[in-house]
C-alpha cells in the first residue's frame, strides 16, 4: 500500500498498473499532475500475512487539488497473483 501511495505521489502510473490485479487492471492510467499528494495514514489492516492469499488495508490519503486540501478514504483489497501482492478493488465506501 505504501509503495502504491508513493507511486501516486511521484506520478508513476506504470508502477500502479503493474501492481494492479490483472482482472481489474485498467488498460491505461492517466494521473492528474495538478493533484499533490501530501501524506498517507494507514488506519487498519486485516490478513496480508506470509501465508494469506488476501488482505485489506484501510487508509486515508491526503492531497491538494485546485488549491483545496482534501482526502480520500478507502479500504483496499489486495490478493496474491503469481506470488505477488496486487491491488484488486475497494472493499467498501464510506
């Protein structure tokens, strides 16, 4: 999760696509260069251990866009694909 947040912060769309599960991965990802990501708070997690096939990470990511500070909350589902963790989808919205 932290590496994907960092990829958003530095604009590395290729890394984000590579770490997205093949069943939900977009063909192309265009990041908005006007969005500045400022911090990540991990709020909780479940699973994701060395013998788990799935795990979730609940987070709040803070950003600034058009001069306005805001944040995005998500509870993300990660699954193993060929032995590597891949982002699958959000579990639920608030």
